[in-house]
């Protein structure tokens, strides 16, 4: 996630809807090679497993971002159903699996 120049906040957003909460979460990705490399080292991680990712940014890249949409939460909001368990398309609760 891209840290803003104030070093206190990040370039991120959430879409909150009544009775559901967070429906969409998104953020801008960090594109600066040196910042990414420094963060990997700060976390105490080895660079080798991340070389492929660093190579994608080594010679520059475009600013990019993404988001995730909660399908079940969207259906919950659209239908007005009260319990998210009632809108899960493929429930996987203990004792509810047909084997």
C-alpha cells in the first residue's frame, strides 16, 4: 500500500454501506522500487523470493491500484437480508457439508 507524504496515512479507501459495513476496500500500490526493497528489508524478509516482483519495478512502472468487492456483502445489501449466512452461495459451516 502506498504511504502518503505525511507518513501517517495511506492511499486507500473503503466503501461503507448501512447495515453491512465495508462493501469495497481499495488502495494504491507502491510503485517505487527503493521503497518496496526497503520495506522488505525492514520486515526482516530475504530479498530472493521477491526478486521477480522487484524486477517488475526496477526500471519504472505506472501508478496502479485495485479493489476488492465482497460478493456476499453486496448481495446482503441488495436484498436487505439480515444475516450474511443466508446469502453465502456455497456455505462451508461445520456440520453442514454433504459428503
